[in-house]
C-alpha cells in the first residue's frame, strides 16, 4: 500500500486565472474574501474533506487510520478530477478575516457557468454564507447573459433544497447526481 501511495501524483492547483473578483459589500463587510487556491491549501482542504465525509463511512467500522487513508484517496481522486476535467475552472478559497472557511470552484464560460463545487467548514454554515456566494456567482453569470448549472448528489437533500431556493431546477437525473440549471432570465 505504501508503494501505491508514493506512486500517486502530487496534488497541485493550476496557476490562478487573471481577473479580480469583486464580492458584494455585505460579504466583504462580514470579513469574507476569495483568493485563488494554492498548493499550500491542499492540507487544509484534505482535512476539510475528511471532516465532512467521515460520517458517511463510519458505519463501515474501519480503524481510524484506514478510514483516514481511504478519505485521503477519495480527496485526491476528486481533486485530480476537478483540476483535469475543469481546466478552465477557478479554484477559490473562501476566507473569513483571512482564515480559510471553505472553497468555491467555478467555471465561468459560455454558454453557462458551472458551479463545480462549494464546500464550507461546519462552523461557517448556517449563517447564509453559502447562499450569498452562490448568489454572487449567479450575479456574475447574469451580468454576462449566462445561466448556471451544477450537480448535486441524490442523497444531499439539504444542498438540493438550497439550490432550489436559489432558483435552480432539476434538468436531468444521472445515476448518482442530478443536473440542476438556473437561467439568467429567472432573476
């Protein structure tokens, strides 16, 4: 197993895209900022992934070390998929008062923007931050006359309800996810 882990590709982020990201004043007033993710963020993002996904696999009864190794492998596969499949994506760290509290990955291109992923630390949830960030992304798409799409896992009912409140509707059902779309003219 150790040989397989050492043969795994190192995780990295692509160089940041040019352009300034203007957040709405209410977010900035709450100390919220966005910055491009760097390779130095990998450790924190891996820990966040473990924290948020460990409960799904706890029923397996694996020893803590095995569970951590499995989750690290899942994080690596997700990271590699995102950075390779969405090469035009913007991989952003969400900060509050300069400390990381989450990530938002976007691909802002025609014909519609893609919300690749949004993940917030549990301590940053429940105060409207996720909704505000998604609305910001919708406003960015709307300003360019574009809609937005995203994928949500079938079992992630809380996220699906949030997306529906923000105007997204199911456009297609896939084996593990639903494709949801939001049209710019819906605002």
